[in-house]
């Protein structure tokens, strides 16, 4: 996949199937859009192009709004490549850029910038200053400049529309299994393994302490989770605690600690990816470390039982 950091870098080609969006969640509704782009591009013998924005537009439009992202840029890039997108244009979303009208955006960035034969748009997509552009706007400009417009309808699960807002709510409740249904994949957290206090090892359950580099990444609800861990092209399983270890101290610092089952490799200062499979329980304060050890053993047993249903 070709990646461009400015619209001026990509060569204009009217044989392009294009879509535009932030695609924060990259949920099943977004994948319907991306798959339509890839399918149409192959059918029309065109290149496929995604135009996206960085940072998230809401951080610029709504000053002081603490946007928690479901999918960071590098995670989105990985998914675009998996789908088969040919070209990705990343537009820096600035205060100046947000002042563009929908007409200016379509003409300067899509028609005269990328070039377009077909434009694929989601059912609720709005763009341009004051979100003045929509499906009808694109159809009007399609008639004017000679490109087709394809609308991708909403994706629903049990009558509920899949959306980034819906997924954020589920993750804040710790419901990673329902979030997976709307995402089409397990929610994941990636980061570097850092040195901790060694408390897990002393309890008999050594943990990898994960530092998520981007503070805008949404961390699910505090609690204990069954997880799979991707490290050096291998898949391992374990349990992860998100919380502040109330049994020992409570400084309101949220820590992410993973106990990887039957794992002896050195991971300090290395990147790992953790996929959240199921939430076992809330984080609790125990009266003694012995009680905590007893609970961790129960957590591990429950996790192993769940994992056996996945691998057998």
C-alpha cells in the first residue's frame, strides 16, 4: 500500500475509487465501505484510495475534548493493508483545514487532487465546514464532474447500528465480547513492556507491564480479562489486569499487567499486542496477599477453561 502524507504527493488519476473518513473504530460498518472500495476498484480496473485525517478531527473542532481512540493511525494502516487498499492519503487536520467548505474539499482534494471515477460514502458521513457535505452533495458533484457515487448502508447487530460511539460505551463497561461483534475482531492494546515493581513475580504470577505510547488510546474498564498476546509472530494466552492494585496501594494510577501462561521469553523494552477476549471480573481489594493469590488461581482456571473452547 502506498502511503501519502499530503494530497500533493499522490498523482491525480481519474481511474480511482475513493472514500473519505476518519474511520476511528474501523468497525464492521467501516469494513463494508472499504470492501466496497476494493471490490469496485477491481471491477472497474481502477486504483483504490482512502483519504483519512490525523489527528482525529474532534480534537481540533472541539477544543479541550478528550477524544479516546479505538484505533490509532498505525493500527488503521494495518487494517487498510489487510483489506487490500492500494493508496492511503493522510491529511493533517488543522484549524485551517477545518474551514474548507464541502465544495472546496470535493474540488481541491477529490476531483482535482486524487481524481475520481467512483466515490463510496457511508450512510451518515458528513464533511466540510459545519459538516455541510453529505450523500446528496456528493451526488450533485458527481453529476457535475462525471463520477459515480455509491452509498453503503448502516450495519446493524440485533437492530442496533454498529458505530464507534456504541463500541466505546461497551468497552467502558468492560463488555469486550459485544465490542468484538461490532468491531469484527477483538479489541486490542499494543505497547512496550516496561519494568514494574516485580510484585507479580513475588506472588508467583509474573506480569508484563505494558506502557501504551499514545494516551489517546481508549483503555477498557478496570478489571481482569482473558487475553491473547502476540509477540514475535507467536500467539500466547494469559490474563490481564487493568487497574491500580488496591490490595497493595491506591494512587489512582491505572496499570496494565499481563500474566502470560507458560511463557519464559524476555520481553522488556519490546512491543507486544494484547487482544481482549473476555472480562472475568472487576478488580477487587483483598485483605491479604494470600487471598489475592487464591483469586488469581481461580482467574487462571477460568481463563484456561475459556481458552480451551477457542483452541480445541
